[in-house]
């Protein structure tokens, strides 16, 4: 083999053996960006998202309720004006000249509001009180009443049954069924949530 042959073979074998070394070596993670989340980091992130959702959902629900109440008040005011104009032109409220107690779907076709629904999908309720039966003292017999059991209106009742959608609702607006109704009261001087009247 020549002068350098044996030495070159031994150097080549030593280099090969170092590459095929089967001894396990511990490799450290390379420095740089993280490759994932730990379980604790994931739990903290989930808790933060749930807390924010717990705050946002009630606020959104309250905002939607207030928007529906405002819409119902506006629509009641609009229908009220149409009913008053009808009475000024004809001399009686929608529903006829005879003593009558009726709901919106049956009598409001005269002003084109027979299928007009509140924000919760229930038809607005209407009662013609001026032409209806009266008790002693000129009080309408079948009207809705406030907490003192006085009539809400003497001319006509116009209201939404509110988010509970219970038809028929209670005649007294302070009861559990009638408290959430959006009512026209004091012959139109108040329109709003029944419990606040």
C-alpha cells in the first residue's frame, strides 16, 4: 500500500464511525419562535374568551330589547295618529259606531293596519273604548287598568303585548303578564313600558 495508504484508510474509517455513532445525543430546541401552546396557556385563552362573551351577550340582549321597545313606541304613536285622523273624519273610532271591543286584526282594516305586527311578531292590540259599554262615572267597562285600577284610556286602548307574547294579556298592567306590555296610556300622554307607568 504505499506510504500514505494505511493512514488514509484509518482516517476514513474514523470519520465514518463518527457519522454512524449510535450513541443517543440530546438535541436542544432551536432558538426561535414557539412551536405551540402549553395546556395552561390554552386554558387561560379560553377563560379570557368566555369572560368577554359573558360580558358581551347580556349587553347585546339589553340593546336589542331597548331597540324593540323604541320601535314599538314609534309604531304605536304612528297608528295612534291614524286612528285619531280616522275619528276626526268619520266621527267614530275604527271598529264601528256600535259598542265594540275588538282586536287590531278584526277592526284596523279600516285604516290599513289589519296585519301590522309588533317587533316580537304579535299583532298590536286595539280596543275601541269610546263607543264601548261604560260603568258608573263614565269609565269604560272593558279597558286596561293601571296599578290603582283606574282606566289607562277613555278613548281607545292600543298596545303591544311585549316580549312575552302572551295574548290575551292581563287587564292590569302591573301584573306579571302585563308589566312588559308597551302601552298607550292617559289618552295618549304616555307611550312606553307598562311597568313604568
